[in-house]
């Protein structure tokens, strides 16, 4: 099982980024996928989740209305569209799922400058 994130970078406050996570080694479509982030000096927190099939999504209060999670099972990919970015969105963003046990990607850095 492997998860590989991409799409992070440096962006100005108010800007947008789209993160991608591609999974392999498991039947991607069958599993709930989640995005987490860890800001410097803070604990890792759930950002958004999407159910298998994409029929259900959930978001942290801090990102509701600004972030959108989606998935493309044909590409074994989950996305996080981030808009109206704020400096407090800065952190390493991780993709996570549970296949027998927790599986995490290595993360992608997002830096939002003020």
C-alpha cells in the first residue's frame, strides 16, 4: 500500500492550491480517504474526508467553505482543492486511509505567506 501526495507549494494569502494523493497496492475505490495537516509546533489534525464512492464528505470547521475534497477512483486519486488560503493553513498535508492498519503518505508542504 502506498500513498503519494503532491501539489503543495508556496502561495500568497487568498490564493489557491490543489493537492493530489495517488494510492496504489489496494482497491482504492473501496476505502474512505482523508486529508490531515500538521502545522509547525502543532498536532496533526483532520482536514477533510470522503467516503468510498464519494457520497459523503466532512470538513474541519476551520476549512469549511474554502476547501473541497473529491476523488477520482479511475485514477486512484483523491484531491483537496484549497481556496482563500490563510497563513494558518500552512503545514504539511498528508493523505491517510486504513487498509488493515493506518496508511499515511509522506506529505506535501503548503506554505501560505501573509
